[in-house]
C-alpha cells in the first residue's frame, strides 16, 4: 500500500502523482473541498482508466454538509471522464433529515 501526501516522508509515502501513477485503485482520503484540486494536480494522463473510490463529502466552514448541486464524485466523473469513479462509504445527513 502506498500513500500520497503533500509532504511525503518515508519509503511508503510518495507525492500524490507518484502514488497514483503506480496504483490501480485510488482512494481520495481528502476533505471533499480539496479533491478536485489534488486530482487536477495529478492530471488526466495519470488518472486515465484508474478506479477511484470517493468517500468524501463537501463541508461548510462550520463542518456541516454542503449541498451545492452535484456532489464531489459527480464533479470528479465529469472532469475525468475516463476514470471509473465509485462513490462509497459516506452518508450525508442534514439536521433536518435527523429530526424526521
């Protein structure tokens, strides 16, 4: 297992681009607000036909779930059409959902 990091240290930690280049499966273990920026730095040619698991959610500064139309996975799929994006392992509930 490899870990991509903004500040890679150690033999199993690489910069994001290097980690994705040598991987078949990518997990975006990032805040939802940061996913597209990091993936844009990695680039289309590296993400190519990879499988990308997205467990992220976009949050407001108050750490509430932000519903601004399309979710992170939809925006990633639109931006990187060759990448096989799988939205998984996240649940977005608002306080209104919980009160029902």
